């Protein structure tokens, strides 16, 4: 399978306790398990089933995904920024592999 | 075998009868699955139709990627915040779409994603707060091309 590449958009700076919007996208085919190949055999399910967003080691937002999420899952959500730090994003695949990405943010 | 005019009529009546008795049963099974999912999420509490705003297109041309977002009206303080939001699609092979977990650090209980819809159906958003309240909102989305593969 092609390597899943995460793309994340986080503002570089924020004021203290500002609520920012984070946008994430990861390339993944999100095979639902409902489709059949041309011989009529079901294609096994392979999706990203969990997404987590941590800020300085504490979970801010997480999400359990089902096969009904589209290919290349896109997520947009908010987070409060009390201090400068690092957002860490983790995607967990059905096959156990994890994809992650980090973004720094500075409080002015 | 030749089919007489009379047989054609009989066949037509039979098909119509199946259609009338068969369809509500299918719809009922879907409704049951959705109700079971709602109960599992709410833990027995009756959801109130308030505070949750679900935004979905009225008509989705492509059921493979339907943009959907929700926002829950909540102070998001340590004592009173939204803990979980789940999205359900009533007419999909399995109703679950995604479950979002929020913390007071989330700042706002809102998110946007893209989902698959197999056919024209209701999309439901359920939200649970730390004070034990459950809120619900639903929207009907018309789907031109289904998005679950055949």
C-alpha cells in the first residue's frame, strides 16, 4: 500500500487561551470492507480507526472512525492554546501501523 | 412458455404485494439498528432536540464524500463540557460513522469531516455532556450516487 502521508494545518502563533482551528488530512484509501473485487470476493476492510490530537502530551481531541468515513479522511476541529507547545497528531491504521505528525505553536 | 395477459396481471399484483409488505420491514430493521446505536450511546437517557447543530448538504451528488459538520452549544468548562459526539447514518450498511471525544482543552465542541452515504437517508448527530445530558439533531441528505461500492 502507498505510504499514508499526513497533512496538517495549524496556525504558527496564537494569543493565550485562544481557540484555534486545526485541519488535518491523511492520504488513505479507507477500504470499507463492503466492496467486492471483479471476481466477487469481498475486499477486506482496511481503514484508519483512530485519530488523536495531543498538546504537550495531553489529549485534546480524539476520534474513532468507522468505514463510513470517506477516503483520505479529513478532520477539522478546535483546540485551546494555554501556552506555547507542540501538537502531536496520530492516526492508527487497522493493520496496527501508526502515522504521526507534529506542529509547533507559539503563544504571543 | 408463453405468458398470457392474465398471468401478467397476476404477476404484477404479486410484485406489488411484496413491495407493500416488504419495504416497511426493511425500513423498520434500519430504524431498529439506529435506535440500538442511539441507546448504546445515550445509556438510556432520552435525547433532547437542542443545542446540537448538524450541517450537511441537502443534496449530495457524490455519496463517496459528503462534507458534514456539527457544533454543540456548550461552555466547554471543566464542570460542563461536551465529552462525546457520535455521527450516525441511518441508511448505511452499518449506522456508525464516527465518534468524537472532546475535553475542556478542545475549546469548542465542533468538527468537520467527510463521510460516505449509501443512499438518501437521515444523518444523526448525538452529543453527550459531562453533566449527563444527551442532545440530538438529524438532517436528511438526498444522495444522487451512492458511495459504498457494490
